[in-house]
């Protein structure tokens, strides 16, 4: 019989072992609240089961294996009898997001429409990656010695220039963010620093190279010196350069998906490597779920383009009043 439990303990139900290992998210002298992974319950709070203490139902699991979902649950609070995770309020669930994606692309990640270079979500990002690889082969890193050429080179990667053949990137807001970013590249002192630090972070994804990129983004010309609101500017290039490892971050839908997945991303409006690393973990976790959800019947190897596209499509088509043409 278990007399006491602590938040963070891993347990198994002796009566329902098929529920797998659960995590104690709250405990006091009389009660323990346990989170079990149950995909039939789309709202995270409904996956919580409460047990009176002491209990003969639960068994303590010693040395549990790592578990991406259980290891990254957000803080859980019990105030005035109300139990909830500390997360952004949203009606979006992972199941509803999957339904929205299926409605848009009936064959999921293998739907021809998903790969359409003009109206789809994947091909125009892959095309940008191909343009990046071409630029690298043509000597993109060497442009740090010729800063007057950096803007044009990055614009070719970002825009593609031939909109009849393939849609341009839209990771940066076309009216506000994209003009500000490319105007900043006209600063011949800043542009080489941006390019070199972005290339370094794209290559190794380390905390050290992210810190260097962060320092450059803080001094982006045309904006006040700050780290707030810099996520799209800082992450679009690594995402396009290495889409197997990097993801583009826009706080609105990233925070909403973290909430729907009950995943603590250590939210920070300012550039922060801890949050970036957690968002990448969230995307990996999401891809594993999507891989077995029926969205990937072709068993194609999914990457961050698929994760970002899934989040973007679900967020876009769930907005009130939006109707897909």
C-alpha cells in the first residue's frame, strides 16, 4: 500500500495496467492526481485521475524510462478546488488539428495538394531549401566579405523570384516583417554578422551559436534594441537551411500547440535557447504522434517542414470566419 506520493512520482495502476505509466502532478496528505496518456480524451485536464491516499491501486515505478510527454508536462495547480495545467487557454486539441488537416488535405502528408508548389504547404518550403543549397554551392558563406551582395542572395533564397512556378516563403509577415528584415541587410556592418551567425547556428544548433545569433538579432537595424518579437527573424533561415533539425517559430501558434499538447516550452517572448530547444522537442513529439495518426499512410520520413506546416494549417483554418477557397 502506498501511504504517500509526491508530485513527479511515476506510478502504474494495478487494476488497469494497460493505462501504462502515469505521472503524479499533484499530491497532498489525502489525495494524488495522476496524469495518464489517454488519446481518447482530447482535453489534457480530463486525463487526470484522482486517488485517495493511502491507496492499494497505485504502484510506484522506480527508475522509469524517459518519456517525452510525461517529462515535459507544464506546471499543474490545484486552487480553490479547480485543477488545471498552467497553459494558454485554447479550444484547439491535437485531434481537432488533425481533423482540420485531413479536411484540407484528405490524403494527409501524402496528398498531392500538400505538395502543390502554388497552393500547397510543403513544396514552396522545399524549394527554398533547394535555393539555399544552390547558394551554399555558389559560395554563400564567402559573402561575409562582400556584404553588399548579402541582401540579394538571401532574397533569392526567401522569395524565389518566379512566383508563377512556386509560391514564395511567407514565414515573415509580407507587409511588416519581411521589408524590415531585408532593409536591415542594407546595413553592411550588420548583414555579415547576421549571415555568419545564422550559418553557424543552422549547422550545429548549439546553445553557444544560438547565443551569438541572439546578440546579433538584438542589434537588428530599424528596430529598438530588444530580444522581444525577434523569433521569426531569427528562425526562418535555420529552418530553411536545415529543416530536419530546425523549425521556424511564430509565438501565436507555437504557444497554442504547446497548450494543446500539454507540453511545457518554457515560453519566453524573447529569444531564448531553452525555449527554442523545447519547441524542437515539441515538434519531434508531435511528429511521432502524426506518424501513427493516419496522416502519413505513405510512411514518408517526416521533418520540421511537416511539423510547421501542420501547425500552420490547423491554426489558420481554425480561425473564426475563415473558409478555405
